[in-house]
C-alpha cells in the first residue's frame, strides 16, 4: 500500500480530509461503543448504579486513540506478511501488531500527560530546596 501524498489545493485538501474521516469512522465507532459498554457495565456493577462522567470521557478519548492506531497500523506494508498462510497466522500476527501499536500510542499518551503535569512541579519551592 502506497503512502498518500499530501494535496496542494483547497479542494484536494477537503477530499483528503473526507477520505481520512471515512476511514477512521468505522473502527472509532466500534471502539467507542465497546469501551462505553465496558464503562457502563462496570459503573452499574461497582458504583451502585451511578455512572461517573469522567470515565465516559476517558472511554471516548481511548476510542479515538485506538481508532487512529488501527488506521496507522493498516497503512503498514508488513501487515500483509502472513496473509497467504493458514487463517490463524494472519489473525495472530495482526492481533499482536495492533496490540503493540495501541500499547505504544497509550504509552505516549501517558508520557505526554505526565510531562504536562510534572513540568510545573520542578520549581525549587516545590521540592523544598529554596526559601
């Protein structure tokens, strides 16, 4: 699969964005529904039937990250490595590759969150080193 070239005109940009949106919509909706069902059932079972708003926002963000990771993974040429083998080989291979890409994306997400939260705390007064 060839990498898409970036368009130069406004109409080409609009078509490019529309094509990208059409590609990202199915996996994102799938993970959106799945993650929200998990959050809902967890809240119903563990929180005495009260749903927490923050958990639904986290599930939405996770669905967006995982949906984009699936698209990035689908664009990789080596994903077709075991497509001609027995059915279990491409399924297991793609499962491992998807898992690794999603793991890296979530890890980067946590690194960015840690960096944004931890950066202001590096002042001398926060550590008790200064006056």
